[in-house]
C-alpha cells in the first residue's frame, strides 16, 4: 500500500483535518492539540523536527493518540491479528529523524515498525527487546472524543514539560510499562515508550496509545511524574471520613504512588494516616489540593515508619491524598482519614486532688517526704496510693520505703542516733534537741522497729504542719485503673481515650476485670480492626512497639513476638506486656499522669 504524505506546518493553536494516509509535522511551534476524523487507513507519524526547536535542550514530549479500529479493510498492512476480549485492534507506525528519540525501525529490514495494539503484549513481532507487560491505567488529561460510529474519531494531543532527574544511558524498567528498542539514531541515546488503555466495542471507555519520547535518555522518575500528573484528575479511589472507611492498598512498583480523593469541610480538623502493613514499605504521605499543589507532607510522623498528617481544611471541597514509599519501597498499606479532635486536659477523669494526709494519696506523700526526703514522683504516687486503697497499710508501705534501694542508700548504714537525727531534719526541719534525740535513740537501742519510730515523726502534727502549704495547693493523685486504661488506648488504638470510654473501662477494672480482658475486648472493636486487622504479625509488632514505647522494636523482641503471634498467641498478650511496661509508663507520663489528656 502506498502512502500519500500530507505535510502540515505547525504554528500553534488547535485544528481539525481528515487523515488521508500519512502526516508529517515540520518545525514550528508545538500544536496545542489536533483531531483526526474518519481514520480508515494505517496511521503513520513521521517526525522531522529539530529536537532543540521542538523541546529545547532539557525538555521532553508526550504524544497521546486516542484510537479504535484502524485499517480494518487491509489486513496485509497489519501484524497477525489476535483480538482481545475487548475487541481492540489498531495499527500505528512512527518515525523519528534528526536524532530525536528512537527511530523505531524493524531490523533487519529497516522498514518502519508498526505496533499492533491488542489485549496482550505478545503482538509485537520482531521486537525482542520489548518488556512484555501492558500498563492499563495511564490516560491523558483531557479525554479523547469517542463517537458511536464504526470508526470513532481519533484525537491526538501533544504536550511538553521538564522532567528533571534523567540520567544519560539509564534504562528504567517497570512492570507497568512496555519499553521498545529499535535502531538508535546517531547522537543522544534515546528511547520510546508505549502504553494503552483498554476499551470495549460499546465505547464505554476510550483506548489510548501513549508515546512518551525524550531528547536524551530517561529514567523511571520521568514516567512517574507523567503518570502522577494524570492521576490528579483520575484518582485511584475515593476515601471516606471515618475509621470504617479506611482503604487497604499496596505500592507494588518502584516510584508508584496511589492517589485518593476526599471532600473536606471548612474549619474541620482531620487526621490522615498511612500505615504500612507489610514490609519493606516505608510509607510517605502527601496532602494535595485538587490541582496537585502540596499542602502537607509527612514521612515518619505517625510513629515508627508510618505517616500522619493533622490538617484543618481552610476551604470546603475536594482534596487529594498521595500514598507512596520512601526510597521506592513497596508493600501493603492502610490509609485513613478521620475527624481530629484536639485533646483536652481533664484531671477529674484521671484521678483526684488530695488536700490532707488522711487521703491515701496524702499518706503516700508524707511517707515519701519523711522517709525518702523528697516529694513523690507521679507514677510512684499513683502506684502506692492504689496499694493503700487495696489493703496495704501505711506501716507496711513505710517499711517498703526503708527497705528499698533508695531507702537503704539514704539510711541503711546509719547508726540509731544518726537515723533519729535524719528524721528530725527530714520531717521537722530542725536539729534534734538533746532530750528527744536521747529518747528515740534509746527506743531503737531497746529493740523498737525503725519504721515505728519513723512513723511517729512522719505523721506528727509538726511534720503535717510543715506540709500544710503543699496540701493547701493540693496534690493530684492519678487513679491507677484510669491510667492503665489510657495506656491501653495509646498502645492499641494510638490515641488518647475519650471520656466515656475511659470511665467505662476503668470501672471494669475496679469491679474485677483485668487488663487482659480489656485488651481482648479492644481487639474486637471496629477502630482496632480498621487500623490493624489486615496487618501481618511482624508489622503489628512494629506498630505496637511504636505506639506503646515510641520506638521501633528491637530485633530480638520483634522476632520473639512475631513467632509467638504466628504460633497462635493472642495479640492482646503483646498489648498488655507493652502497655504495662515501665518504659510505656514513662513514655506516656506527660499525656496521662501529668497531662490528663482526653480525645
């Protein structure tokens, strides 16, 4: 078949013409777009343009061809036909000259190479260097026009743009793209890339062939940039607000990023989370406006390697969340958007204020002051007040203080007289008078227990009078059951407790429930399931270590707990161990005992 060459000078703007056989684009300004109607012959593009004039030294170009049936009446000009389930057929030939891109010639005949577009990638004869994978999602911005006729309209668009990061001679491959090699023109080492989007015969979707060509070599960063630009208007899904609307997805290829659209309310605060559920994904989360401008970014703000963004919408409308992997890591993830409530400080939900030594917390305070010479720390006050409340006596507690490493370091090596002198200083804030010193030393020398002598000083009117300013200001005593519940919230749900939940679960502990019972109940909540239900055990260990301890799991600990979980141990057991650890108490001190934070 012969071709009539139709030469068109490109001077910008948009125009329409009927394609006879072949089109040549000569030097000039880039055309914004053009449309080919009534195509019934093989379509050949012959590019005879100077690369510098077409793109400039650092620019790259894209040509997208929306197509359906081409040359249906002349099978001699098509490769062997294998129709896909969608009935897609087509023939296209492309030539480059003047060192622009790849010549795309079919060795050894050196004739123009034609690429048959079918439902699989096996219909590329004589292209041994093709990577046989077809990408079925890419689509141009601006949909091609499709009509109901036998030969739908064919739309061709061109665009240019800088894509930094190309490395000369670097051939990037991806499971989502086909790379076609041919005879390379002299000059730059250039490549061509083709992909298409499937279409059924009913016209419910359009078919596109995307040719992306470069003035120089390219790498996968450039293709990713092109793809992400398209996905801004064609997101991977719609993300609802709420834990139950979380989406499970995966980053399966290097440089792949998933984009989700969502609608936000002006003035509402939101929390966006991207949690990796399988290794080696290191999640990276970006919040974009509807046009792709970045509004917020986070890598590890969600704990461990997970990502979290807190954002108050300045305006109502559509926004975009982009989920990707740091350093091209891949794996599964959970992405969610929830209404974010700023935590409030509410002491009454976590304990009470002691105003005298009759209170269990007050007793702990005076024992610390008299026997250890200091005010109690918040965690010690919480723990020992709970012990007093549940049966331990003040004498027993005082003895425990004297026997503790701190108590022994303070008074263990003192003789009886020195011990009495220390009590005078610690409780009465004065030197011992001679009579008092002789009396109490004699009691000890005669067999009296140090704790009994000490408690005489600790609970004396003079000592309590010295502590009056402290109790007038009041001492906050954390309820241990409330604190245990709050730590479980942070460990298993990664948030502060709400007032109702804190009260309910603390009451369960007060009335005979165990922290293990609570952990098992937490596992079944919709909030926990949506966040962690799909996680593999290794990822779950990482998540709970980060939630409870604010750090990654040590290697031995991760292996140990992952093996136990894989063997059937309940995740509740891990949660209890981490939540109740001394390290977790310290990590969450400012949120619970000192912060009284509620969601």
